[in-house]
C-alpha cells in the first residue's frame, strides 16, 4: 500500500515537472497577442493540453505498431496499487520525458 502511494506521488511529481517545462517552452515560443485584444488561454492550460495531446498521439502510434506487428502484450500491468494498459503507460512516460529530451537536444546542438 505504501509503495503504491509513493509511486503515485512520484508520478504526480514527474508530471508536474514536465508541465512546468512545457509552460516554459510555451512562453518562450508565444508571441504577445495582448495588443490585438483577443482572449487566450493560460500557459498552464496550454501545457496540459500539449501533454495530453502528445501522450494520445504516441499511444495511437504504439497501438498501430502493435497491431501491425501482432505483438502479444499483457492486457494490464500492475505498478504499486495501479493497474494500467502497458501502451498507455509507455505513452504517458514518453510524453512526460519529451520536454526534457528537447532541452537536452537543444543544449547538445549549442555545443
């Protein structure tokens, strides 16, 4: 039970750090539209939408690959007290890691 709670806390921490990184990336790319007077969503909501969108895209790609190659995957994996579909878990993990990988790649290009 304790390991499940710790796992949930670690996952929430990683997701929050990933969302923070996405907010920073979004602010870096975003232009100032306030002069036009249009309403816009907050960087936090944009980061969450981006996280869910990236995870969904990765999930769909993994489903297509698994179906095409006819790979036999378990229906569920148990992590602590959580039970998840393996491809969903991998897609969320990859989406959470994506902004950090972008930062590493950009730093490597500057060298």
